[in-house]
């Protein structure tokens, strides 16, 4: 059941252009077959992860996610360096556009993630994300949030990097949703830095595109099929300077610093937040319902 604090995005079908360079049907079929092959290989590799050691697990995970990107013809361009954890935890944040975001981040540096509960059931990514030790968040159960944030803080305190999407949901990439504050409290409680990432998708002709986004009421299958048709898709991943523990006074300021860094890297203009005015009649009706 949804609640008033459920993250929402205004993005929908109107955000998607229909003039992106496309491949032929045979290439689409080949890509989907390749992705299926990655799924099978990843499922076969999962039992090996607990016994191959940390370095071995990282190499296997990198290989799987890079193979997934190649299967869909996605070129990954990385700017900056994301060092391994080496016992030093961090909250790794990124703007959220597509299911491909997860593959890109883990193709650079495999890590645990804060993921919504229904990702467990996703093809290809779901079993891998679960096996990577992800912390799952039930967004429909607001009472579970404090416990999940405590778990997230403990995971980072123990030395793990954790990838999160502070917007709480996907956007088309043409704008950025407000960064939610709760995950930043976990960074403060864990005493770890924040490492912002900025993601952008471009077509073969260099145009920024919203086509890979996973938005509105569409299913993961709808988005996968659209991505499989794209020609020359490039995913740009920029690794930004970390925000050290103690840099912000509280979680609200830490969220604002992280959001501003991401917007700056993407060339977005941040507008001052506007306080929503609620008509008195609405307030009166709500008070009657509450009573």
C-alpha cells in the first residue's frame, strides 16, 4: 500500500522521444539472447561467490555487469576514480534513470546497494543484486524505514561501500528529483563519507537521451525492449569528489550538498524549493478525516 511519503516522479511516456537511432530486429533478438546468456552465466556463478574470496568475487561481478552492458550495446565512459573500500565504508549516491544504472556502477566497482524490495524479482539483475549483499527497502512500509537505515549505517560502519539512489525513484534524466534525507542520516550515523556519482545517457550522435529511462507505469520488460533497440547508446558516469564526514551539520545539509554536486556535474540549474501552499478548505477537510 502506498503512503503520502512514497517517492514519486512526474516523468512518463511524454518524456520519451521516438526518433532515437535504432538497430534492426535481428540485432534486437541477438541482444536479448546475449542478455539471457549473461543471466544464465550469472546464476551459474552465484554459488562460487562465497568461496572465491573478495578479489575473486569482485572480478566475477565486474565481468557479469560489463557483459550485460555489452549485450545491450552500451558503451560505458567513466570520468574519475572510485577506489575500493579497503575497510573504509562510504555512501555512494547517484541520480537514478534506468535499471542500467546498477549495471554501470557495479561494472566500475562492485558493491552492496540499497535496493527496493521488488528488485529481487527482476530478471538478470535481481539475483545478482541480492547475492551482492544488498540491503532491501520496503518502500510501502514506512515503519520499516528506521530499521533499514540502522542496518545501512551498520553495513557502512563495517567497511562496505553502499550504492544508493537518494531520489527514491527513477527520473527521465532531463531533470533531477529532490534527494531524500533518510539515507544521509545513515552516512552520518556510520561516520562515513558520501561519494556522489552523476549519470547521463547519450545516443550515437551525441544527444542526451531519456530513452533508457525506466519511468511511469511501464514494466521492466518494456524498458529492456526499448534499450535493446537503441543504436550507439553511451552511458557517461562521472565520479565526483567525496564529501567528508562532518562536512555537513545534519542530514538535510548533507543531502543538499550531494544534490548540488550532482546537478553541477550534469549542468543542471537548481531552483530554490517552493513551499507548497495548501488551501484552508483542504486543511479543514483533512482535519475532519483525521478526527
